[in-house]
C-alpha cells in the first residue's frame, strides 16, 4: 500500500548519481507492497532498460517483497547465505537483542548475485549482472532508508557502474522564467529547441515561474556543456528579460543580487499576501543588507496607520485598487526610508470576490524616486496559488526595476 506519509527522495538522489555517470534515467516507478505488481514492474523494467535499480523492500517483514519479486521476474531462485545470517545473528547478539526468525529472510540472495555489505543496517544490497530476456542487464537491489541507500551506493555501486557503462558525460543547463505562461513560453522557444535534436528539453511550470531544462550526453563534459549552453543561449535571446536565472538560482536570490549590485534597499507593505513576500525575500542569507522591513496591513485601519494610506482613498476606491497599491508602496518606502517600496493588495479568496473585483485580482506596486509602477493581474487557482503568484509578480517587478 502506498501512503501519503513518505516522500520519495531516493530516486532523486539515484537520478543525480546516474546522470553524473552519463546514464540517462528514462523511467521511475513507485510500487506498493504487492508481489504481483512488483513482479510486473520488474518485468517491464527488463523490457525498457539495461540498468535496473530497486530501492526498498529488503527488510525482514512480510511486506518486504523485493527479493522475491525480482527473483520471480528473472526466473531465478533465492539462496540463504550463511555468512549474512551469521552477521545478522552477531549484530543482534552484540546489542543484547534476540533475533526474530523473520530477520533471516534478509540473508536471502538472488542466484548469481554479489552481496553488497550494508554497515548501516541489517539488509545488504545485491548486484547482479548478466543476460536476461536475451539482453545484458545490470540489476541492483538497495535498502530503502536513505542513509543506508546512499552510503551503500557510494561505497559499492558507483564504481561498479562506472566500469560497466561506456564513457559518457551528461550536462544540464537550466533557465528560469518569471510571469510568462507555460504555453506562451513554449510557443516562442519550441521552434528553437526542436532544431537541437540531440538536446533533451523539459519544461516545468509553477505558480508564476517556468523552468527550461536542457540536457545533452556527449563523449566529453566540455562537448556536452557546449551543446546545452548553445541552445540555452539562443532561447535566452528570444525570451530576453523574462529569463531571471541562467544557473539555477531562485528568484529570491536574483532579487537579492540586484539589490546589492545597485546598493539598494527595499521595504514592503502587504495585504493579501500576508507577509509571504517578506518571508521569501528574507529566506536568503544576508538579506538584512538590503531588506529593511515592512508591514502586513491586512485591515484598512493598519493600511492607514502603518503605511500612511489616506482613509478617504480607501473609502473612495476600495482597499483592492490601483490607487491603494500605489499608496502602500509609496508610504512604506517613505516610512522605512528605503530605495524601493512594494505594495500588494488583492482578493486571495476563496471568498470576498465580487463581479467587479473577483477572486484572484491583485494590484502590485513598486515605488522609487522616479515614480510608482502599478501592475494589475488576475491570477487563477486557490488561495495558496494566488498568494504565490502575487509574491512572485512583486519580486519580478523589483528585479526589472533594478535592471
């Protein structure tokens, strides 16, 4: 049974390690503790790939079925290794514990497999290399606990794999784009990346942010890097200042870089984002050099008291308005004596919207010595998503103002 209580981090680690060896990971499967489905997953893996790595299911309990499922998929038997069994018994004895009979199954080894010692746990890994289904395969069984899996991979598996796979190097380049839609980005850049048939392109979308990942495998790391740099450079020229990061930095980091380069400071007055913008800015170490502070002005009274927004302006235009957003930015900038002031006001939902001012309507303002820019956006999604969009939009406005 699969539960929502554990996050799969093992596959992320293994993907990174395999990429460093020049191995392209083409498929990942998460399978519950069901022997029939585990056998099917192993059989599909044999059909798809030359290298199969299984993580988890090597423990002593009834639901630890990886050994049995892989043996069935390969048509192999399991043998109980007396050396492993002796080490298990010794481990329990040294701790003054009695070993339960079910622990002995951890000594079961696939026919022809090499045992990979696990100094951090009771379940050893296994390495099997040979011809199955008419093709050469490498099959690795690793324990599930991340600290055991990582240590065992680094000590026993990485160099074995390096000796098996042909020399190849994988390079990845990532561009990050703010406040353009996924379809809009792809419409502009697809004609470019389609010309680079040897470079794999992946597009990932978030709330107000798009990532373009370019991946290439070549005989040398320099050749692979040159290829992904080439396609990334052409794409960046097309998207221009919508690209905020070329080397994987977050928008928060980039905003901090620009503020420091311009010797500038910023203060914020937030309504619907409730402090999210300030939290994101201050999540970066050293942000005290450029972030002076701000106020969460949720109520109309605090908009007036803390950011100096005239009460009659709120009465005339409403708290969610272009005028109030501008006044928030100008007021907080004046009171904090910052280079830039940011104001955000909107309807995050799920209630509070009207036909004139629906849920998702947000006004963002950035004030400087040369004036105040206000941008109105209608964001889709739930409350969490709208607030994320709004804080991203505000940071991107600051970035572009400093550029």
